[in-house]
């Protein structure tokens, strides 16, 4: 094992008790949950890796902010503090708080997309895809081919395939492309970073065809840290300078602040300079989210976000944060467990298809591994594969995902080195008995975003 655990650049002032149920109890709980991880009660989970979204531990400064915040309906001081912080970090003039990332998507995409239009992205996250489709348009993923090979270690596996982007624009007609979305980091491809060069080249293609470029900025700080580590010319730049440059190439951003801004709730919508577009966004915000100076959030959420935007940029924190992923990934390397490598920014995406080559995509290997992890050690993870991808909106047929991952998303500032060891040990145990593990079939599913609610049963 060549990777050392990077010590936490903080100490712990408050704790939350967690417990592990017995194996018999866990088997019962997951069966009762119809093998859907979202149906489990959190108190029945020992290590919760379902998501890194909104599960962050806030700092003492943020908790102090909870008390200091201004709860005025209009024009509260927390709102202005947030505007100032978001303008400073992103460099954008027009900032709208919203309750979370998908609210920003709903507000913005509804203005740019409709039937007959397309959205092209290095990869749409599932809610992003849903909002493209709810607006009547179609979502096309256009990630570099290396992303599809978990064992291939390249520095920026989350990149947009820029050549393919241009050919897609020509194929569908520039006038039909409502927007291009660059997701940093690329969550669905494994939290893989996007290079500055790739953002710049994507922006150049968008400019050439007069198409708006949106940054899906959920994990902008982790992406910037990777750029600083891996891309030539950035090692001496600050994280904030890198983020400023990254945002400067796009026209707008939608941000789930529940990730890199280290809060439990919040989102932002930003427009660089198109005042008219921002004005339309404000109208939609008032009807969907609430008045513009709170956007569906309480004053304390705005205040904590203003603080978190800066805490997320701290390099000591980011080194420890990415270090956690690298530590866990190195334990898996030692055990010969394949994951999306090099490891991404917010979690380890285990290659469930490699673990279970006998389970076909339509029996959801990623979901099967998630269930096993819960049974093995009370760990909750989720499928990022065919189960999550769902059915073709036109034909209703099960889509075949390019990968079958089980995502171990690590909440920020929450778990310790020993927790990571428990996770690795559980995976190693499962690998030993992998050939006996069976797949799942869906017994009920809703029409969109089915993985949150579907019921499953064991095959055979
Ligand atoms: N974009 C990306 C890349 C995301 O990862 C998410 C959420 C969203 C948009 C939507 O943001 O949840 O605040 O509405 N991702 C979470 C996850 C849910 O678990 O990866 P939201």
C-alpha cells in the first residue's frame, strides 16, 4: 500500500452515534425495502455512502452563521452576503439562490429547451437529464471514450469529446441545440475531472455555432483541485483563480451547492452577462422557488452557503478530501478490485460488471453490489448504471449503460480512516463469494427517475 491517509485538517467537536444491525436484521431490512437503497431508513445504515449531496458536516463558522443569519423575506443581509461570495468565487454578475441544483435546472432549461431541441453534455446527471426531458427536449451524452474503460488511467476522463460534439451539432443542426452542458466533475463517469483545456475547447465550439454553454457546477472545487494537480500551467494558481478561469469560458451555471459548497441544502443559478436571460430566470424563480432574495431557502441556508463557498476552496481541506478517495482506492488496488481509475473526486465507483461478469445489464450488477454491501456491513451505496439510466423515453426499452458502477459517495468531513477500512474489507469479502451473487428484476417502476422509487426482486 503506497498511499498514506492524509490526516484531517480539523478536529471533531460534535458526534452522531451510528450502529450496525446484525446480518439477519440487515437482510430483513433490505428485503422490506424491496431491494431499493432509497427505501432504507438511515438509522438502519452504518456507513451511508448513498450520496455526498447535502450529507456534509458543517463547520463551527457555519453553525455560528445559522444563528447570525437574517430571515427577512426580502433583502436580508444573508442574501447580500451570499451574492458577494458567489460573485467573487465564480466571477459572474448575476446570481440567483435556489433550493438545490435541480431547481436551477428547472428554471433555466425551461427557457432554453422545448420539443425538437437537444442538450449535449459530457454527461447529464440523472436529474439534469430529467429536466431536459421534462422541457420536451432530448439529452445526448458526449463524454470521451476513455471514460468507458475503468482500468484506463488518464488524467481527465470526464472530458467532453469535442470532435464528437461538433459532429453532433452538425448532425442535429446548431439551431436545434438548446444548450451544451459541461458537468464538473463528471459525476456519472465516476467523479472524473474535466481539464481547463477541454472547457476552453468546448466553449470555442459553442461560440462558433452560437450555442449557450452551461456549467453543471456541483463539484467545481474538486475539479479545480484536479486541474491544479494534473494540468500543466496550473500548479501555482490558487483554487479560486482556477475556478474563476473555468467559469469565464461559459455563459451560465447551475449549481447544486449541497456538494462542494459544504452545506446541507442550497443551490445557485448564475448568468455571466445576459441580463435579459437573468430577468426571465427571476420571474420563474418567484413562481417556482420564492422571492428572489431567498429562492426557496431560509436565511440561515443562505448564510451557511456564503461561508461554505469559501471553505470548499481551502487547499488543505481539498488535499484531505481527495486523499480519502485515493486511500480507499489504493486498498481496492491491493485487493484487485476494479473501479473507475484514477479515482474521482467525490467517491469510488466500483466496476460491478467486473465483479459480477455473470449478471447481465438488465439484471443490474451495480444494484446487486449495493445490496451486497448493505448485507455485508450495513453500508449504503447506489447504482450508477443501467438501473439508474432507465428506459428509452421513446421506445420504453431498458437502456444499456456504458458502465455498471456501484458508487461509494463519500460525504464531506464525516467519516474517518477506520470507516474507509470497513468499506474496503466489505468489498474484499464480497469479491470472494462474487460468483454466488445474483441479479435483480424490477417489479414496479415510476415513469421517470425510477431508481429512487422502484421495487425489485432477486432473480431466480
Ligand atoms: N448535477 C450533478 C452533477 C449532480 O451530481 C446533481 C446531484 C445535480 C446536478 C442535482 O443537484 O441534488 O442539488 O438537485 N447529485 C446528487 C448525487 C443527488 O447523489 O450525485 P441537486
